[in-house]
C-alpha cells in the first residue's frame, strides 16, 4: 500500500505551534484568553495588511495603478475585520478585565510595532517611535527603514507623474497646490482606463484611511466601556489619549480634493 505523500495541513500551518502561543499571566481570569487571542490575531492581520499595502505601494511606484487595486481592495477587507474584532472584545466585562489588567502593565497596544509601521506607510511618522525603547530592536529598525521609504501617497504621486500628471513631491505650498490641481483634474475626468485605475486607487486609499479612523473611534468607545477614566496600561491618559488620535488622517490631500470639485 502506497504511503500518502504531500503537504500536511497541520505541519504546513504549524497549528500546534500556533495554539501553544497563548500563555495568560493570571490563573482563574477567564477573559484573559479572549484578550490574548484577539491581540495575537490583530498582529496577524497587521502582518497581512502590511503585506498588501506594500504590494500596492510597489505597483504604484512602478506606474501600474491597475496592479494596486487588488491589494488595496484586500487591505480594505482586512480593515473591516479589525473593526469587527472589537465587537468580540467588547463582550469582555469591566470586572472581567480588571481581574488580569494590572499584571499587564506596562504592556500596551502602543507597543505594536506593526501598527506603527501601518501608520508610517500611511504618512503618520512620529520620529519618537524609532527611539522608543519599549518597542523591540527589530520594530525600531523596521520603522527606521520605513521612515526613509515612500509613503503610500508618495507612491500614488509617482504613479500620477508616470501617467503625465503634474504631481510633484515636497511639502512646500506650490508643490501641494500643483498636486491638488492634478488630483482635481483626475477626479473630474477618469473615463480613460489609466485615469480610471488611478481614480480607483485614490478612492481605495480613502477607504483605508476612513476604516482606520473608524477603528480608532470604535476602539476608544471599547476602552471607555472597559476602563472608564483610568490611565492606560502603557502610562497614557487612556481613553483621552485614544480620543486624541481619532482625527488623524493618512491622506489629507485626498480628503481636501473634495473641496475642489
């Protein structure tokens, strides 16, 4: 009888290793398993989100906006999952959370290097994160690399220039106005296939920006339900800090162009 050969599901996905990664700090705190699993899943989604956004950026830099559409579409589906997972986390009661919260200090979601990388790719680049010793050396090195790499908006502008638009880089006002003129022109006329792909990429980037803002908003309410006005485990003012992040935007020029139409 011939032996069965080929890829084994469990070994391929390393299921046993994966299921051995959940180690709560406390005994008898039922909700801590939920907390650990949800945050580990977040980090997995962050990994895939960066994988897709990096691919989209590479396609845009190569002047192929049509190639950026599939990974941006997938990234937006992942964004929606990030929001949906908060609904599961909200099933944790405040008293359930308090049974294991104190041992978590000073661990905090602020120490997620991958989420900071998502922010860096989006153009929110707080230099202090690179010097933050609470992040791992690997995370700091990755943020330093991304600090010097194009943002998604830089990549979009490169694709627009390749398509013949006057979309210069730079933060000075003349450069910004020329980009705004180019974006307004694209939004007014995007019937031709290449322009249509660029326009679709712009709208998918807006979808991503909006979804992360909605995630921040929902996260703020979830935290308020769990900890009230207590400080965060990482030493921040807690909900007040989360509330201050809600209005952050990755692509302000893509939002502003609406005023030009």
